[in-house]
């Protein structure tokens, strides 16, 4: 599963977004936008993180998988 990750200038994960694989006709399109000093990365979400319940825990673990 792909996940979009937004990082700050220090590489800390500050936000994530998951989008459905398929959209119905007429569904809106969303795309995260990075602010000043931030970056947007699309990564393959490791299967062991697919059911993490806490955003804090997910962000901490995702930092290991985002480019520096």
C-alpha cells in the first residue's frame, strides 16, 4: 500500500495521507502540498505498519523509511 508522507526540514514526519487505489468517476482528487522547508514523499507502507493505531507511533516508525 502506498502512503504519502510529509516531512519537515529535519526529516521529522509531520503528516500522512492514504488514498484509495480506485476512485469512482467524479470523485474529487486530493494532493498534499508541502509548506516552506517541507517535502512530500510517496513510499510503500511496510505491512507491519498497516494497522498502527496511533499517529504518533506511525510517524515515529515512518521516519525510518523516508528519504533524508
